C-alpha cells in the first residue's frame, strides 16, 4: 500500500472555545505508518508526531507540546491505534519505543503519559541520554539503526548539537 499525504490537516479555529476538531488528528499514511497532529487549539505549535509499526515493536517519534492527558490524550490515542494495528497483525509481547527528534518542549511534553505503560521504553530526549541510547559517542556524522523488527529506520544526531559532559 503506497502512502498518501492527501489529507486536510486540522489548523485550529478563530476561537479555541468553539473548536470542533479532534484533540489529535490521526492519519494512516500507510498500513504501518501513522501521522498524528496535535490540535492548534491545544497548543499553537500543533506539532506532528509519528507512530511507526514494525514486527516486534512500534516507535513513537515525539510526544507533543502538552503534558496533560485531559487536554492532549496522546497515550489513549496511541493505545487505540496500536490496538487496531495489532488486531490486524496479531502478535504477543509487542513493545513501544518513544524517541524524540530533539529536546524542545513541544516534542517531549507528553512523555509522562507513557510512564508505567507496560512494554514501553521512553528514551530521555536530553542529548546525553539520547546519544548513549543511539551509541553516537560524539560522532556528529554518526548514524544509528532503530530496528522495529522487519523495519529499520536510521537516526542521526541533529545538526548543530554537541554532547555535553
């Protein structure tokens, strides 16, 4: 199945009070790739998040700009989308890995929603933690593989970053 970005992204409303868009827009790019968008009425940055499914685990890239599950129910939405995917692709012991593009607040605020979630690892977005996880060892040209089982993605340090000691 080829992916498509032929979608009308939610973009907020003149008044957040009258906003009728979902808190999180879910777009199935393809059978194994989901694009999530935070509602602009919840946070003006309205970040995009990505949920990629592999045979052994999924990876959620970024957790948005809002910590509160009441206003931004990211874990619930990720759990629902994952349950639908697992219904179509049954397997036991499926894991979730949470990674970040970089440590800005609009990319990490929802991390706490995944605390205590079974079979989940949240990699801290702080450079030391992320670089240790990926094994970059101060190599600005380093590339690490994230193996989801049958689906491998590459990760590299954001340009302009250095590991702080």
